[in-house]
């Protein structure tokens, strides 16, 4: 156990971890936060742009909401499978090299989406994009956990999650503008164009992240995967992650179609809904991250879950509604989502030991994607469209989402208890 503590300290000190106590972050850590956030921006934008494009794709490709759900699920399922396959190897390579390999594949997959000729081709392109893009978040999380101590990760994740807000403030409106003017292919080509310079910056200026190679056990990839996946403390975290993504995948793929057809938001006005929510998120993200470190990540998560549970029934039961009311409700909902995602991701990053971190994050990302993919398929089964074009049973998706919130909170309590006991044990040994 003493060796494990020394290993954790060494990982914190890599590239200026805790060397300068008077600074919150070193200059290199700031660079890492910026580059990880930019990378995350392109990956998130590629995924969430599908939601506002939903109404347009259903109309242009002449597909049903259920078929559109499969386009979303295709990414999620392939990402989940890729994460499991990569888990056994995740701790055997420099994380920078892993990042560049999967980011290159992600850019290629996004370009394929940008030249897709129809529904089947788009479906295949989303599979390719998911195979690479779904692993990137786990690598990012492993990098954050390697370079930043747990007590600072709430702030780090607050900044990283700003990528989600920026994608809505700038990325989604620009993407929808390009889609309206040049066709639905153009947003994907734009994302690929943004990703290329980010990859080049990583190649040129990011330092190797390989101290975990000195601490990992000398075991075969399959054995490492099985050992990581079967450890009970990790399994609870995986289950919590699966349920964490359920709500988003149940409701989000159909949100734009619901707002357009049921709530009366014009397709040309739809970007405003995302811009306002994203703009508020630019400020809310860092504040939530800082507050998570101050009052406790689990407390912040519970507060966000309660707020989301109150807002979901309101949102899913909307009919024709004035735009200003839609903006308030939707923005509050996104703030609640941030209040759940930021502290939960920071908390879960503290579960694995250093030697298991890459494998754990890969499996965790896979579970998140697979859980979300299953939820999206279930959502497609539940949701429907009547003769007038209105979406039906969206309210049922809301109640299922609230149920997932409750079960997830129970599992997150167990995760938080394990981390507290783990931290207390390390502090006791460090003073002994």
C-alpha cells in the first residue's frame, strides 16, 4: 500500500502536478486543460449536433424517429465495443500515442459522415466514428486523473465540460446554419476541419504521459481487462455510469423534433434555444466544478439530480409554448445536467488505482456508450409520431429518466463511500 501511495504522488508530480503549491495549476497543466477541452469540443459537437439535426434528417432522409434513434445508437454501440476492446491495452501505451491514434480515426469517421450519400451510409459512418470517438473520452479522463489530484479534478472537469457549452454557443448554431445553407453534410465536414489542427498541436506540444507504464502490472491484456472489469468496487462505478447516461440518451435524440413539432419552435429559431443554454453553461460549468470541490462532489451531484427530476416532467409535458418560457426551462435543464455530469465524472475518476486507470476509463466509457445506446433504442420503441406529426409518449421517456436518476443516485452513494474510505486509508498511511 505504501508503494501505491508513492506511485500516486509520482503521477501527480508529472509535468508539474503538485510541485507549485502556490498555484492552482502549472502552465503546462493549463495547456493540457485547454487542449483536452478543445479535443473534447470536437468530439462532443460531433455527437450532440445529431440532436438539432434530427428534425432535418427525419424530413430529408424520409426516415422515422425510430430509425433516427438507430443512427444515434450506432455511434454508441460501436463506441462501447471499441472501449471494451481497447481496455486491455489502455495501460500498456503512452496516453499521448493512444490519443493521437484514436483522434485520427475519429476525424476520418467524421469526414465519412460528411460525404454520406443516404441513411445506410450515414449509419455505417456513425459506426466508424464511434469506434474511435467513443474511446477518446476515456483517454482524456485517464490523462486528467494522471496529471491532476482528486481535490482539483472538479475544477478541471468544470473547464473541460465548458466544451459542451461552447459547442452549443458556437458549434451547433454554426453547424445548423451550414446545414440549412449547404446541406446536413456540412456540419460534419466543419468538425473534421476543426479537428485536424487540434491533432497537430497534440502531436507537436503535448509531452508523453507514460509514468503509468512503470506502475502497471506485467500481465496480458485479456487478464488485465477481466481483472479490472470484475473488481466489485469498479463494477459499482460502471453501473452508476451506465445509468448516468440513460437520461440523456432517452430524451436528447428526440429533443429538437419535440421542440419543433410539439412545442412550436421554428426550425430557424431552434439554434437560439441551444445558444442560450450553452452561453449560461460557459459560466455555470466552472462554477459548478469549483463548488463541487468545495462542498463535495456527491452533494453537488445530488443537488443536480433533484433539480433535473423537477424539471423533466415540466419539459416533457410542454405543448405550444412561448419562446421565452422554452428558453428558461431548457436552460435550467442543461444547468441541472451540468450539475450532475461534472461532479460525477470527477468522483468516478477517483475510483481506480493508478495501474488500472486506463483500463477502468475505457470500460467505463464503454459502459456509458452501451447504456446510452440501449436507452436510445428503448426511447425509439417508446416514442412515436401521430398523423399530425406530433411526437407521442415523450412524457413516458421523462418518467423513465427520473427513475434512472434515482437508481443512479443510490449507486453514486456507494461510489462516494468507497472513495472516502480509500482516501482516509491513504491519509492514515501517509502520516504513519
